[in-house]
């Protein structure tokens, strides 16, 4: 088995090499690279049986390797990848990239052996892995929007799914959410923050005080200065009017 290691921390790379040698003397490490640019250059000209790829490299996140290869006209890579990372938040993201496996640092021998066993098993069961760079990059660029809010009422706590929320509004220095069941809760976010963490396919910020779910809009009416007035479900105690600045974007949002 010929292996390429892409890892910018020399002690981590050396430890991985020693571990591989102890597990299987027939494993040959072709090269160790520490940057996105080195990896792109190497992969354009060479091939390994398996790549160990650190997510954070000296000149950026390793996913940029795939983007640069794609820009160079290389859309597929057949070399299986095992990602290594000290940051658990990247683990699921990396695993979705059709990689063989991912290892959290510091890599221990038992996990490394399990990954190699998985690699050998998959090599026997399936054709060479084809990873489409465009799919990988597109999946990385898609933001993970907030799905639930933890709220408190009295001595109790409750998790509210975002699809249950009709709208958010700011009043008396507080931001409150109203569910479709007409339940009201205070949230620890500003309207600006909500605009950044909620799925824009579902929620739209109509003005400085309101963030509405498209399913909560019952009727719309023309209003002064090209604005739009909304009738919401459940009915709002505050006037819900799309601001002049947001009207054009709001109409485009509805017409997607």
C-alpha cells in the first residue's frame, strides 16, 4: 500500500508514519506534504493508494485542494481519503465527502488500525472511489442553519423546531418568538443575528423588528411608499410592514 500524508505538523506526521510502520511493514509512505499548494502540485502529477489528509494546513483548510484541482480541470479523484483533525466540528463535514474515514487527533493506534481495516474491506467490495470535487465543494459551501431553539418558561425548558415558529419580533428591548400554536417565548438573539442563522428559504427579515416564516403570511396589501403590509398567522399585535429598503428583496424572495 502506497500512502500520501498531507499534514503540516511534523510531529503529528512523524507519529503517523511510525504507527503505520508498526501496523504493516509493507505500507510505503510516498511523501509528506504540509500545505494546500504542495498537495495540489503533487496530486496533479502523482497517485497514491490512500491519502491521510489533515483538515487544517499551513496555508488554509485542506478542502481548498479539491477546489484548486477542479479549477485546473480535474473533476474526480479516485484515491480514498482518511481525514485527520483536532477539531470535532469538522468531522461530520469531512466524513460526508465520501472519505473512507476520519480520525480525531491525537490519532491512536487502535483507531488507525480500524481505519486501515475499513479501507481494505472497501477496496475488496467496491470499485475505486470517485469523488466529485464540485459536489464536495458545494456541500461545504452550504451553510448549516439553525434548526432548533432552546427556550425557558418558568422553571421548565423546551426545544422548539424552527418550522414551528411563525415569526420573531423585537419589542421593549426583547426579541420574542411566536409559534404557530400561539405560544410566545423570549429568545437570546437579536433580529440581526436571527437573519444570519435562519434558513433564508423559510424566513425573511421584513424590517428592523420582524423576521417572518413564509408559512405565517396570510395576506399581503399594498402600503404607502411601495411598502407591503402583511397579515400574519397567528395575528400580530404589532403592525408587520415590509420596509422600503426590503420591499424589492421581499418580492424577489416570494417569487423564487
